C-alpha cells in the first residue's frame, strides 16, 4: 500500500502536484471562511450532561432564555472628572442605555472578516445593574449574541464599544467594558502585531535552518510550500467534517492544528530529504525519480508508523468525557492523516520533479563529506554507552523532580493575565464592590413537583447562602415566566477565576444548596467557578483513562513495526522519562520560579500526547535505522555509530524545527498558551537531542542484537561474511 502510493507519486508527479495544489487551496479557503461556524467558545458546553454546572446551563437556557451564543458584558459608566455620580447623571446613564438598546449595531466589514462569514448585526440588550456605594460609577448589564472568537463578532463589539463611548462622552461620562468578549478583543488587539512578528520570525528561522543544513534555496522553501498546501487542506477537511457532523470545535483547535502540521510536516519532509540526498550521493548515475521512489518506499514505512503513533495517541481522546478533549483528538488525528497522505504522495512527487536541482547551488552531492558532529557523537556514545545512559537518566530525573508538589491551575487569566482595558475595568469594579459582581455565581432552582416557585418559598435557601463564608451579597430571587424555575445570583468576595472560588463553589456553596433547597425542588450551581470546578473533576477522570489506553496502543504500533518484544519496552520507558522530565520542568518554571498557582490543567494531557507521540516519532526513525545497520555483518557498536551518523542530522534538524514551531506559542498572550509553547518545545528538544540521539543509541549499544528479541536482525547470522562497504554519510 505504501509503496503503491509512493510509486504512483514518483511516476506521475505533475498530476499529484496539480491535485494537491487545487485541493489545498480550495479546502484552505473554505476552512478559513467557515471555521467560526464550526467552533464553540463556551467551555461549559463541553461538559458532560451529568455535571452540576452543565445542568445549571440547561436550566438557564430552558427557563430564562439564555442562549449559548450570548455574551454577557459589564459596562462601567463614570464621570470623566472622577467625581461621584449625581441623580441627574444616573438618569442620563439609564436614558443612554435605553437609546443604545433601540439602535441597531451594524457589523463592519474589515480585511479580517471572512468572505462567507455570518452577519452579526443586532440590537444589543442593556439594562441597569447597580451603582457603586460611593457613587463613583454605575454598572449596566449588556448582552451581545454571537461567537466571540469570530473576527466578525469582534468587529461588531468594537463598533458597539465606540458607539457607547460616543453616546456618553457628550455628557461628560467615560465608559469601560469587562467580560470574556472585551477581554479577548483587547488581548487580540494588543497581541496582533506581536503575533505577526512571531510568525514571521518562526518562518524565517525555519528557512534559515534549512539553508544552513542543505545550502540550497529549494530545499529551504519547498518543504514550507508543501506543508502549507497540505496544512490548508487538512484544516479545511477538519472544519468541513465538523460542520457535516454537527460537532463543535474549541476555538484553539485550528491554531493548534496549524502548529502541529507545520512541525510534523516539515519533520517528515526532512526525513525524506536527508535520505534522498544520501541516495543521490551514493548513486551518481541514478535519476531523481528513481532515487525518490526508492527513498519514499523505504522512509515511507517509518513515516507511516510515526504518523499513526500520533493518530492513535490523539484518537484515544475519543473516550474522554470532557468534550473539549473528545473533539480535539479526532480533529488532530484527521489532520495528521492528511499530512501522512501528503508525505507519501506530494512530497515524493516534488522530489521526483526536482531531482538533483533540489540541492542547487550546493555541491554537497559531488563529494563525500568529512565526518562531522553526528559521526563523532555516535562514536562517543558507543564507546561509553553506560556513561551516556547514566548521565541521561540523571538529567531526566532531576527535571522530573519538579513533579513533587505540582498543582493544576484551572484559572483563565484573572489577575495573572495580561493587563488590558477590560482587566483595568474589572479591577476598578473590584475595588468598590465584591469581586463577583461582574461575574456572579447563579444558583438555579427548579420545581420537580407539580407546584410552582415563589420568592417566599426560597427565602430559607437565600438566607443560608448569605451565611456561607465567601459570599459577599445575595441578589433578589428572579422567577421564570412560568414560575417553574428561579435564579439567585451570588456575588462572591473572590474572583471566580481563582482557585479559592472553585473550592468555595465545590465545597461549602454546593453543600448549603443541597441542605437548604426546598422540598420538591432541584438546585444547581452555575457560573465560571462551578464550570471549572467540574472540569477539574472531568479532566482528572479522563487522564486516568487516556494515559494507559494511549500508552498501550502506541506500544502495539511499535511492536508491529519493530517486530520485537524488548525494543518497544525500551522506547516506551525512554519517552515516559521524557514526559516526566518535561512536565516536571514546566512545574519548576511556572509554579516555582514564576509563582503561578500551578501548571495549566490541559498541560499534562497535551504534553503526554505530543511529547510521547512525537518523541516516539524520533525514536522510530533512529531505531529503524539501527535495525537496518545491524542487519549488516559487523560489530554492534559500529552499527549503532553508523545509525547515529546517518540519522542524527535529520532528527536534530527536525527537532529544532518542531521546537521552534511549538515554542512560538510561548510568545502568546495567555498563560495556558505560553505554558504549552514552552513545555512542548522543551519536550521536543529533549526527545530529539537527548532521548533519540543519546539515550536510545546508548541502550542499543548495551543490549546489542538482543534488543530485537525474540527475533534477531539478519546480520547476526551473516557475521562470518565480509562486511559491505559503509554508506556515504547523510549529513
């Protein structure tokens, strides 16, 4: 199957290139246009139905008209001169709110707007909320409907924000907004230039790295072109599949897919390029198509197994209960399968068409290179393999020590997030009112019997809630139109994005609700803290299931590829050490050095999947080459040294490219993104430079051909024969 695909691609390269070009451009355009319609911004919507906060969301939608796409904003209005508001000021503010409610806000069309995007033009809903005790400001509750991650919706918010400022500025009043939508827009505005610069630097670094390695313009640019085409097709395929199946993607999924495909796509192309150059050096008379067919057929097996490792690892997320994980897994798996298809068809076709011109103007094909760093590294490792093993394990163990006392952080910005206008507004409100005023914790009560609810029937529950430590204020009971449900808003004294709020909701607050709800009713606690408290439980359960399932499936792939019982165990132990070291290092940096509450709650799972799966990729490449070299007669350690000499340049270059790709996330504005970028980049570097180039070869040198037990490479039976000439170095 693999050789059939690669053979067709090298026989009919222009047809393959044309199909991919058309497919990639079409799917990329469609994906960008429809991605807002395929995403779900509300984290609570990803929770299983059985969780308390998920039940609260359903009550809010069914009885109080809350829509899943409703964005609750808090509008602060104060005097420009800083003085207290007068009664006349408050009347003008309320009149201005009524006027804004009557006006239709038109969504502006900008360069960021998708050509086929949704029109979010609407009339906003504004209502008075409260005035600060010192009358320094008045708060208005605002509702805008739409996907907050859609550039069109963000443009509509900007238009509404500007209209609101103009409405009140003429009265000598200033305005400020806070909430999830203002926070995300302010963050995007502040980070737009930074994202552009970081993206340009990443691409520039990758091109420069290729130029230094291959001394060729084509070898530097063609991989990026190929990966862009396949990546666009993959993103479009994922978005299309989501729309057809009705599955909603997390807003971060398309960005994550782009980073993953950029890294692994260039990795796979590099594996082909290094082996292609080796073939052309060893056989000067061979045509480019013949060399491309031979290389793609040989490397295609290793690339296929490497890609399937990632696919299997992420597919295990399908058993997760937390919807954000359950959706992420198949999305990444589909995109990686698309990249695998491109690696077996488009990339060999490009090699077949370019031939020796791929490495122009370099003259590296005309002469045998001198032994370089890779050759010396292989010799040193095989000369003292036990020392290399002990030193590697000691370093990994030291980093893994950071796991002791590690905590999970479920915060979504809060005081530790970037300073934006929305954050400043929230801080101004918190100085005068309880921290939870801008983001109340609602308690929903529904009648489970045939009766109806009244405010008097819920007085006992309201009084009990007011006595809970951490509840600053209890709002009056709000009944639904049919009196079958009620909402009691609680204003907590701590920010709902903090751990203290989650502990309060999960413990004393839910206990008080359970003990004091009236007979014949059901009660559920909602809000930000409740949602993330339930997410922490769901994630903990998912980790206990996904980790072992993914590990077993990856081990099975290694077993089928390596045809050995011992080698898969060795590789899984090494990547396990790499995962522990990477997560421990992240805890040391963010929790200890930077004094964060803990590591982001998604980090262990993301690291496990990427570091284990991608680290296994590099291990597969070096191990496959070690086995190939051991099939030749001669000493085991010489075979290992040759494998390192030929393969280390490809692994090192691929590791740097992937680390740069993921490391770019560390420049993002959010704490979660920064942690994932730093930790994944570090994990890739450890996997490439320490595990695959040092630890695995050292273990192979110690274990010898018994590494392949119960089978042994054919070279073990041919040791009496004269050794074959060594291959020309690939690096």
